[in-house]
C-alpha cells in the first residue's frame, strides 16, 4: 500500500509541476519538496521516453510502461494519451516515424473497453478498414498484447477510442500521437 501511495504522490507531483510550468506568470511559487516517510526504495514508475513519443506527452506524465502505472486521467478523452503512449512504448519499432504520406493503406477507429486494472474487456470497431482484414487482425492482436494498460484509477473503467493510421509498410501511428500527414 505504501508503494502505491508513493507512486501516486510521484505522479501527482510530476503533473503539478507540468501544470505550473504551463501557467507562467500566475504568481504561485513552487511547493517545497515533500520529505519521504517511506524507507523502502522507490521504484521508477515511468520508462525512459521512447524517441517517437512527443515531449508534450512525456511532460504530461504519459510515458509508456508495462501497465503497472495508474492513469490520473479523469475522462476517457484524457486517458487517450496514456493508452496511446503505452502502445507506442511497446511497439517502438512498428511506429511510423515522421509525417505520414498523403495516402495511407488503412485507417480504422477502434473502441477498447478496459476494466479497472487496464485489462481489455472487449473491442468494437467504429470504422473498420474492411478492405484490409490483415490490418484489422494485426491491430486487434497489438491491442490485446499491450494489456494491461495504465489502470484508469479515477474512472474505475474506461472506453479508449483511437484512430489507427496504417502505412503500407505495416508501421502505424495513432491519431492521438500522430506527427501529421504530408
């Protein structure tokens, strides 16, 4: 329990620092450092930033790890960055780097129903790339293999919706973290 509380405190501190940095001139001074009351060693809750995750996402505390971190997102829309970063972190070599070309092989929008532990309960295609059944199968496999996702601690459960932008090479970007298109 103490370990969970320590992780939560570290995540909140990081988010508060990010929020303060985004609001220059508000006149508030930074909070003094909080003394540790737990003697146990602190385990890092975030993995290093993969080169393909935008710095703004990392600054918001949404770096990808192996599903052991809780998400502080209060809405499904806010949770998107955590889930997308998680997928990117586990699929670094498969993420298309840079701006996507104007024509893509497939585009699909998928809803992923996650439980309170970040496990996949169900998948629902809102826009299925029916011309590319191999892409549908690969996206579903990728989503299931990435579980557990960051636990939606503030929501209890969440439906994560994202659009998969699929290049003919088999590499992809998620709309949440896309670098744009030429």
